[in-house]
């Protein structure tokens, strides 16, 4: 079966029109119907008519217009770049120029970027509803997201309509029975691709999306939403479970039907405790990088039985339909099950390649004969092994990429800005477990101690909040390991009180 034979835009149009009186979104205590959504989409489309730009920015506010902008951009045959107004302006300006954005849809009271053409989506005169999508080839882009890059510059990952259609089809093939009575959690910033699953899947079935606004304390608001509004589907990052763990005894969510986790390693012990909070839910660990459109492998947690795990981390399972996974050694040879190597991904969901970055593309993508035909694969940087049944066991990273509350972070990007400020002084950025067992950023500076407030202030101007070191230590000289490299393990010891 051709995974993209259903047009997701036509499906969206039909679902929106067929559910006019039902709720599409719950945002900050207010419900918005599919009719409200249809109107907002149509208004923004109207404002976009005659706009020749292919890539449109969206300021990611927590409101209906921001989500309507996504669908309006799609129906006009264009792609969106989410721009989070809470991250440093320098970084956003960098993204805007990299992506070649000339128009930004902005629902803020006053436009966030006065130097760029803004469509102020809350101020458009209402027009008639128009949900007929423009016809575009499947190869056209639908979004472009920027992830942390090693050299201080975020990397652009473009995703095509074919990639996204492939994801939705592969997702439905997993057997999820979602309907208009479902209530979905949407806890992700729109700059993070897990958000796409959390709004698109419900909108394709006429369900309601319950938003976690940015200004709320995430885990407690999630808990409230799940309990007070009896949410039925939730995709979360495992970090949330660590925050919720002290309250597990009080949490009882019998209405929850599907609880999915993605973005970070999922510990088996916490999952087992969590399973008691939602006695009727199927719990699934899903895995995938932004480059492979949201997620591409899945493992269903087994209640009251054996679960596959490695070092206490739940298996990430097998690839979804229309996707391929292989494990390779350092010479790109495909390894047999049981051998540890780098996980590589291929198939319908794979990005056409990094945005204007031939060098990175050469490093990260390669072609290989797979099932007797040439296929393109992406090197994830994740260390895995497959068991005899083909289930993948997640072992760790081969590089210094890490996850902070689910956000992808290159430690060298943080080091880049610290060194830029400190000029000749060397620094190493590490991750440490915090009080609840999540990961936090720490920095060691090779120097006699000094007041580092200016350094941190500078980093705050350049980097999003989750990349700012929470702890700083000084050392005269970095210790070296047997290979002559900085011994990061020894530096971690500095933080043990
Ligand atoms: P992102 O591009 O932000 O989605 O990050 C992708 C990376 O997150 C992967 O390469 C993994 O290192 C990590 N990741 C995503 N899902 C999982 C999972 N279920 N288990 C372990 N690591 C994961």
C-alpha cells in the first residue's frame, strides 16, 4: 500500500468541517470549537494570499491563531518555521535568516520582530470559510525545525509532506483507535517536533487538544489537566515522570487509554510504577529523531510480564511501517543482532537532508544496499543493539548530544558560547543528574575561581534557558584520561558534595 495515498490536508479539511460544533482546543481554561478553528484558518489564509514566500515564520504563542496559522500555511502550500519568542532574539534572528523567512505570522499584541513583515493574526478582518487546500506535490516542505548544532549554530531539519503523511500512515498502522471523544495532551513547544503528533493526530480525528501553556509549571499543570479533564491520550517526555513520581500514589487516571513516551531513555522501573496510575492505558515507548519525522520505532510496555530492557532502560522496539532500521559499525557495515553499533534510520519519514548544509549531510546520510535495493540512511548517533527478535535496545549516545527535559542539546554548543565570552579560558560542559533524577547542565572552567555572573548572562543572551549551566566549578588544569583527552568523568566528581 502506498503510505501517502491519503492526502492529510484533505483529511484535515473534512474532519474540521464535519466537527464544527465540537471542541478542537482547550487553551488557558477556554474551549475553541472546530468552527472557531476553521474561521481562524480561513482568515490567516486570506492574509497569506499572494504571498510568494515558501517558508513562513510563526511566533509560537499559546492561542488558537498560532495553531490556525500552521494549517493556513499548509493549505496555502507553504511550510512553517516555529519561532519561540522566549528564546534569545539573536538565536531567533539567526534562524530567520538561515530559513530565508520574509513573513512571520504573529498573534502577539505588538509584532515581535518589527523589522520583518508581520501578519498580525488576531487583527485580520473576518472572511468566509475556505478550507480547500492548494494542490502541492508531496515533495513540498511542511515544516523546518532548528535543533542544537555543535558549532554554535542551530541545524535546520526540513520535513516534507510525504514525510509527514508517511508518519501519520505508519502511526495509524500501529492500531491506535482514536475518535472524536478523545482528549489529547499537548505539552510540547512548537519548536519541538513531538508537538506535531500532539496536535495533528487529534485534529485528524476530530478530538480535542489540551494545551499546556508555556507560563505554567509543566508537570503540575499536566497532572491537573489529566485528572480534571480526564485526558485519554498523552505523549510525554520521560522527564515529566520523574517530577510526577512523588505523587504517583495520588494519581488515578482510569480514563487514560494511550500513554506514549518519547524523546529520552525511558526507565523500566518508573514505567512500572506509572502503569499503576493508569490501569486501562496502553503504555508505549516511541523513539525517533527530528530528522526522521517525530518517531519511527515503538515498544509496547507489557503489564504483569517480562519487558525488554538494557541497563534498566525500556527497549525502543521495532521500526514502524515504511521505515527501516539498521545497526552499523564504524565502517558502515551492517551488524547482526546482538552486536552493539550505531542505529541508522531509513524510509518514508526521512528528511530530504539538513537545510543548506552539504557538509553535515555528507557526514550524517549515506546510501547502502538494503534488501537488494539502494536505500538512504541517517546516522542517529545513538548506540543500540537488536535482540534476536529484532527489538532494539537503547544503550546511549556515541557523542556529546544530550537531552534536557526532552530538548536536544549539543554540549559543544554551550561550550562554544562560554568560550566565546571567556576568550582564552577553556571550559567543559557536562550533564549531571538533578534532585529528581533528570539531567541538568553543569560547567567546569579551567581557571582560578572568579565571578562568573557575566559569563552566564552572556550565555543567556545566546542560548535557550534549558541550555544554561545550573552549576559551575573551577579547576586549575583539566585532568586527562589515558587517551590524552579531557577526563570528563573526573570532572563530574567535582560536583559531588
Ligand atoms: P529529537 O531530534 O529532539 O527528537 O532527539 C532525538 C534523540 O532523542 C534521539 O537520537 C535519541 O538520542 C533521543 N531519544 C528519542 N526518543 C528516545 C527514546 N524513546 N529512548 C531513548 N532515547 C530517545
